[in-house]
């Protein structure tokens, strides 16, 4: 008998050298480097190269990569005009998926049949570069404003904030946002990465693979959970209401958004880093905690009391939405596209790793339908 494992939980789907998780000890590493060290010392561009190449780049190689990204920030006029035709109330993730898929028409020769060619590598870099521009463009287009052209001399993080708000951001904000991108850049074989791998295994072009990943990330049980965390905190309203709210949802077997993770039986290390970053920034900027952040801290305290014995602790979504909303002043509908911006580095790395030792994914099933039966003669007309 073949055992059915819902959600393929714990079933190895590939061999990978890109990232690793120790769920019992709360450790996440990219190519052997801890996420704590990378968030503290590296830049997003450096991490993107690490994920792609397997090693940290030299200063010269990093500068070359930054220059290449700068040249590829601009989006094709046809894509920009297409975005203007879409409904202004369209969800940014739907727009992003559409735009990434459409980019394939400009790179018809990019693909898994020649993954190491300069053309295909250029396409993968174009995806990472354009992700930030597309997300910032839609934030302005959907509000009725013309997009801000990308800068040719700003870092990835700084350029995105500049394109989003039409002014150069404070350096502390840039460093904080850069760290957020690093924390979201990769996380082993999650749902969206698996989507990218399955699509890549058919030898589809990288734009199709990344577009599939964006669509998967959009769901509330994946990247979309950070929006739901804010909705939950606003529904609670005040920290004094947290216990009653949590107990009621647990009684009704409802999800506590931002709590628990399939891989971690302790607190998600990315959540710990984000919480510390928020607290450090608040202290340095000499600003008071928002009511929403105080409510979040109380929700975590109550959940730890009620759920710690079950291994349920905050995941990265629990604090990322608060950070984007309270410090970066980014509307919640743009949280998941920012997640996709960062994760594009991991998706691109997995695309290349998949096609390098490719075999098309073809899992089996356990049939539970009717036994073989004959078509009834009285049905004939």
C-alpha cells in the first residue's frame, strides 16, 4: 500500500544546497551562512549572488552585479502600458504575476535548454531587477500617479523605497528594509518555490516559473498571511482584548494568523530578528510603540502561554506586516509583493538548480473513486 501524506509533509522532493532549516533549534542558513549574520552584515544584492553562485562575491564582482541590476531596473514600455490598462483595484499580486508572465515575450530564447547561457542568466537577473520596479510602479499606477523612474546609482532597497515614495529615504530605513529583503529571500522548498521547481521541470522559461511562484505566494496560507495578521490585530483592537480573542478562535478551531510554522517547533528565527529590529528602531528614533505593536506583543505572550507546548510560535509573517505598516508606511496590499521581490532571488537560484539536474515532476495518487463500471445502455440517445 502506498501511504498518502497530505500536503506532502516531510516528503523529500529534491536535493538542494541552497538553504537549510533546523526547525528544532530555530536555525535558518543560506549556503551555510546563518540568517542572523547575513541580516546584520550583508546586502540584498550580496545575498542574491550567494544564493545564485554558492559563495559570497568578491567586492569587484558585487559591484559589477550592482551595476547590472541598475541597468535592468527599467521596465519595458509595453509592460508599463499594459499595467495602466488593468483595474486600479486589482490586487498587486495578480498584477505582478501578469507582468512577470508577460516579460517572457521579450525573452523567447531564455530557458532550461541552455540555463548557463549569458542570455538566460541575463533573464534571471532581469526578473530580480524588475520585481522591485514592478511592485513600486503598481503602487503608484493603482493610485493614479505616474511611476517614478528608477535610479541608476541606488541600492536595491533604497531604489525601491525611492520609487515608492518619490523621495530618498533615511539611511536607517534603507538598512532596515534591506535586512527585511534578506530575511525573505529564501526558505528551502516551500509552496511557492516548489511551484517554480515543478514549472521549471517541464523546461518552461524562467518567467513562467517565477510567475507560477508569485501566484502560489499570493495565498493566505503562504505569503498573504502578513496581510491577515494586520487584519487580526485591528480586529482585536486593544491588547486587553487579546486573550479573549485568542481563546475564542482556539475554541472554534480557527487560525491564529502569524502563529505556527510547518518547519519550526520554536520561534521562527526571522520573526525574532524582525521583532528586535522593530524594537531597536523605535528606541533609536525615540518614538513610542504603536497600539498595534503592543497588541502584537500581547498576542504573542498569550499564544506562548496557550500554545507553546504544541510548538506554536510566531512566524515571519507575524512581525513583517507590522514593520511594513508602522515603520515603512506601506499599505498592507503591497506586503506580499515585497515578499515576492525578496524571494525572487531564491526562486531564481532554485530554477537554476532544478534544471541543472532536471527530471520532470510526476507524483502519483491514491485513487478513491468508483470501481470500473459499464456505461448504462439506457443512457444512449
